[in-house]
C-alpha cells in the first residue's frame, strides 16, 4: 500500500489511517475525535525516524530537544508543548507538540534553512513516529519542498467556534446569503502531504480566483451558511497552506523571524539580501503542486480556520505567509519600511487585510514563537501614516478629485474596490478607528460612480483601468503656419504620462522638437508634419499641414492634465449612460466588488444606503450574481 496516500480528509486535517488509534473520522460539526483528557505525554518519550531510499536514517528524539515554550489558546482550552529536535548535518527540523491537557500528539516536519545556499526539493522518505518505543504510525512522503512543512496528528482539532461566535467576538464581519449571491463553491479535493488541494499554485496568476478575496470563497461560504462541506473544504485549504515555502524562523531564537532584527535581509532576492536568504527554488518537476508566493494575489487561508479551532498550527501559518511578504520589501538603504505594495492597489489591499488578521489573531494565542501583536500594530501604524499623508491629505487631483489610490500611476476601480472593502471591513469590526478617515476618503470614489449626480454615468459604475488624464493642445499666438495639431492614439491601460505642459517648436516647415515640462528634450523628441508623434510617457498627436506652411519658431503647447471633473473623466473614456437605464457590465465580478463595498459601508455611511438599493436592483435586472466572498450582511 502507498502509505503516502493513507490519509483521511476529516474536517480538513490529514490524519493517518493505519493504526486503530488514528482511524477517527468526523463530520465538520462533530467533536467525536476529541482525545482523552490529560495529562499529555512528555515530548521526551516521543521519537521520529526518517528513512531514505539509500537506507540512511535520521532519528529525532524528544529527549534531545529544545523546549521552545507552550502555545496557549484560552478560547479553545489548548495548551500545547513545542519541542524542537534537530540533528547535525540534517536540514530537517522536527517539532514535537503533544498537548499538556489531553492525549493529543502532533509532530511537525519542516525542511530547509534560509541561510543554506542550496535550496532544493528533497525526498522521498518514510516518516515514522514512536511513543515509549512503540510505533504509532508510518507515512511515506514522496517529496518535500524547501521551507515547506507538514504535520502528523493523532486527532483533529475540534471546531470550538461557529461563525456567529467569531463575529460576536469582533474578529470578522458577518457574511450572509443575499438575493444576488450565487451558488455554493465546489468542495475542495483532499489534501495529501506536500500537495495543495485546489489552491492556485502560482499566486501571481491573475483573474477572479476563488481562493482570493477578503476570505477565500469556500471560507466565505462557510461563514455565511455554516455548511459542513464548506467548513471541511476551508480546513483542507488551511492544511495545504503549509506546502508554501514561507516558513522562515530566526536561526537563533527559532521563533518566526522578526525583520526588525534582520533589517537588511530580504525575501525579494538572494542578491539584495544581507545576509543572503535562500528562500525558494522553482522546481520544474513539481510546478503544478508548488505554491509560488506573490503578495498582490495571495489568499489568506488560515485566519478563520484558526479562529474556528484554536489550532496553533493555523495561527503559525497565518503569520509565516504574511511575514514572508513583509520580508520582500525594503527601503533603498536596506531597512524595512513595512509599507505594503506601492505599485498595485490590489497588493496593498490584500496585505492590509492579512496584517489586520494577523493583528486580531495575535490576541487569541500566547507563544514566544509567534510575532507579537505589537509587531503587527507597528506595521499597521506605518501604513496608516503613509496613506494619510500621501492620499487622504494628498494634494494631487488623482487622490483629491477622484479619490484614487494607492497606485500613483494607474486607476483600476476593481482593485480600488478591494481596498475600499478592506477599509470598510476594518470599521465594521470596530477595532481600527484611526483608519476611519481613510475609508471616508476612499469611498467617495464609489459614491461618485453610483450617485448619478457627479457627472459620471451611473449605469457604468466600474471599469478595468481608466485613463485619468486628458491632453489639451493650444497654438502660440502669432504662429505663421495655419496647420493643425490633433490628438492621435491612446495610452495603454496602465501607462501614465508625465503630467504638465509640453512645448512643440518648429525647426523648419516640416520638422519640430518637443520639450518636456522639466525642460529636457522628450523622447523621441523630434517629429515630422503628417506623421503621428508618440512618446512613451508624453504626448501623442499628429501635426497636419495647412495652406500656410509653418516656419521656424512656430509653437504649440500640449498640456497633459487630470480631467477637471467626473463628467470630463467620462468623456475622455467614451463612457455614457445606457439609453434604457440598464447596467453596463464589463465584468460581473467587478460589479460584485462594488456591491461588497456598499454593503459593508451601508451601516456606517448613510449616504451609501440608497446607492446600494439602486445597485442591487440594477444588478438583479442585469442578471449579475455575487460570489460568497463579496456577500456580507448589510444594514
């Protein structure tokens, strides 16, 4: 029998199904797998053996371990020991984690060392665990990714909180099935060691994926309905999260690495890290199963599973993944700013969501191995200061006229709705009053797109990327030539020119030069009458000859500036209201994100309530459905 495959999916946890003690099965709502009461076994009586195909054996005895201190989760009555066992020459770390107050036993297997210069997948190997010399179980592991981990457990952690309990504790907004909510998601496939169920392996993959949102679709469906299958799927994905290569511990304390102590180290690249951190290696043989991290599209797989069970393993997973992304940013001097993704608003939104969850979860568990609440508060405070000074109190038209952020160059309302939804979620939870001005600033974009009075056509309330600048052309008084200059060509959806006044000056009747607002020559900088002139980050136009030729010194000013109002923004992008008042749907998912923002904001901002009512009716008439990850309880 292939013992690597001898796993039962019981409420999402991989439980060995060989020995009779570990044949427990349970539904998501039962607690039949609760282990007998304590006291638990001492870690010194546990031993793990890894056997490799060449016959080599590595043995890890708890008697030789380093006690890292307990995990204490009061709301779940969990007191779990944590003893680390290593051996010279091995890149495996074994964490023996029996409960103090029950007979539950757990062993975590982590492979790799970020300071080791040869990251690679290892395996196969056979895992065996013993208590007082007696074999408890044996599992064949086909491969093990660098800085990934998995665990063997004797019992499933029972569910100790329902969705209503989590909401009542102020740890989540309330999800709900609305009249627009679509179908329940498909169940997640089972998890096996070093596999990922149905999580998207490359997290940089774009598109409306079910694993990303404020919570994944299966998690949101569980929170809205309490469905057992959704719960089991959520727990499956939480277990599979450990396949990610983000388990970085401090080499000295063995706690999750605190970047304050390693300010010049980075997960961005080995070449820019001091000391070099070797955090992942793309293995072509396993690309379909290897979780490749990326902050702008990362799913938050562990938060609700931890709150539901109190399982320390999921609290660790939550921190490990998000801390990996924090390690990827740095100031030019090498220090850590902890400011989230500055290029993509979606990256900023999802990092804000995840750090908020880390902050909230930190109150629920005590362990010196986890980053403290103060660490996550510092990250949030830095980002609040950054977004307040640069956006809420900004002076440019993009932020103050159109309430756009956090990208300085692009205006993608679907990404901005991710951010606005997170801001509204934070206020609905009620733990982040300092962020209320950010919500009040950001939601003005949504309000102006839907209120029907701003000048923006409300029947087209969202768009992929929008051109948020206009090109205006004027001739210098006294020009000799009477030819014309007209705008030609459009910028790419994410291209942003340098704003300001460009000067076009003729050198002779047929050629001209272009100077940028800063006085330097534009690129290409020279153009010819009758041929389109296209600058990568400047103007785009064509000069047409008239009946009187231009002469040297004739000149035009080409101004690239933000629109003066929402009506001009619509004209620039050729957006008009539908003649019959029907909703113009570029993407049903984008409309759903807008619906989510207004639903979350409705109890907080009365102005949004009639807008939500209008949008709900318009979406219903257009046949739009809303995924569970955008389905919240409103007023």
